[in-house]
């Protein structure tokens, strides 16, 4: 059974030195084992929690493991676009530039920090003023909750600053021409259906990434092909099912990066209940999705093995071939990474863009991913009947 990650403090996550994350020298690491198939990076939505994903990508990048496919929702879609929309040599710098833009310096210190209120006051400042490179208060919202502003303006904030920021940091022409596949999830505000926009099948632009991060009622819907779309996280914040259902199926190493905790301690206060509710909501049944896919892919492998038992004449029969097409022999390794809890975090953690919060989460992602890469559990032998193998 998977255990819940233990809380960490900013000091613990940062290590002995408060300096920015250290890049490891090549002789400080073993050469990683070759991935067993395509490399997929799956990124949940979670606002400021997305800093953990930056650390994960950095560890992959330094190990020479570049993703063939990045799929994300909300902040995960933004990080995914920053990765796929730039050449490998520039990806980390563009991620750092974005997070440097949205990182908030604490305007209040001293006794408030000592009382443990520094983060609370910083988060309240974000709520009141927004983040200059990300979102700003929408003046039209002052007309009241019942004012008919139109779906593209009915929100407490405007995300025009994010549009400008991404326009500067993501090369969508490169993204479309690049071999690295990008998929972003958004939900249709009218039909309530989830849609994954995929660069393999269509041209992905700024609107698609913006739509994936349009979390209501904070952010307004984004219109694509005449239809309004919201943040895919309100439907399914964990897009791994889109990877495991992909067609054609391929052998894969999937880095599934979760920033919300499906499991957690029993809450004892209303404040803790609010945090636990948010974790459960946005974890989006990640564990059950994977468990169900393990069952499905095991059955596909069973079908393949059963067909092998038939005489060649029967295997050549058209009806048998049709049934056999439901089987497969692909193996998908899921490297499951879950962001640890910070010591003092609460249900406002997804708007904790403070420098300390961003640094601690990024360093935690780096450390977790580096340990996973050094272990390389996907190199161990697996039962040939298993199609999805999970590494915690």
C-alpha cells in the first residue's frame, strides 16, 4: 500500500544551502538506463504546486531523458507548453523564466513570519492584487455576481497577463514542427465534456493552453472553434488515462507527476477539512485510474497469450483476427511521483507563489525524480502478462 508523503520544511527541501538549485556535474551521476519505449511526462493541474513539476523536468533533463510526449492540465498544460514549445537546450531556462515572473516576494515579514502568518498574508495579497505576469483583477466583476458579462469575461480575474507571458516564452511554431507531442485537457463549458487537444492531430496554439488553465470562477472561459472551454481540472485533473488509452499503444515510460494527495490523514478542523476536500477533488482518482488500466491491459495481454495457443489455421481466420486485435503486448511503466506536503501548507497551497514555497516544491520534485531515475526500476524484469507496471 502506498504511504502518504511526509511533510517537509522549506529549509529541509533546500538542503544546506539557500542558493538556487544546484546543477549536478556529469561525473556526479551514473549514466541512466535507456527508457523502455517512448518517454511520457504527465502533469496535473495545481497552480503554485506546479513548481514541483519544474524540479522533475530538471532531473530528467540533466539525466538526458527528454520526453517524447508531454500531457498536462491547467498549470501542467502551461509547464508542458514551455517544455514542448522550446528546443531542449532552452526548456529549463524558459521554465525558470516563467516561474521567476510569477514568484511573489513577501511584502510582509518580521513579526508576521514569526507568528506563522507570512504565507497567509502573502496569499491574501495574491487574491487581492493578482500576479502581474499571470492574472489581474477583472474590474467588470465589480458589477456583481449576477451581471451578464459573457462567458469570456465572467470571472474575478483577467488572464491577459498570462497571454502576454506565454506569448514571449513559448514558440508555438516550433511546437507544431517539433517531434515532441503536446496534449492539453480542457472541458467544454456548455456540453460538460472533456477534450484533449493534441499536437499529433491538430495545430496547438496559445488559446488551447489558456483554455486548459481557465479555472472558473477565478478565470474566464477561452473560446476555441466557437466553443467556450474551461480548465480541464474541473472534470479530470489527472490526464494519465488519456495516455494509457492512446491508440496505437506503445511501450512507454510514463512519469506521472501528481501534486495533490489522494490519501491523507483524517482532518480535525474545518480548516483541515477544506484542505482535504481540495486534495481529493483535484487528485481526480489517480490511483483508481491506474488500477483500472492495469486490469484492462492485463486482459489485453491475456488475449494475446490465448491467441498464441490457437493453431495457425485458426489464427488466420478473419473473425479470430478481429478478436485478436483487442490484445496487445505493450508494456507501460508508470514512474509515479507525488509532491510531498510542506510543513505549514493548507488549502491555499495552490496560490502559494512565495519564493520559499516555489523553491521548496521545485527542489522536492528534483530530489524525487533524481532518486527515481537513479533506481531505474523499469529495467527490472516484469511478468509478461502485466501491461501496466507502477513504480512508486
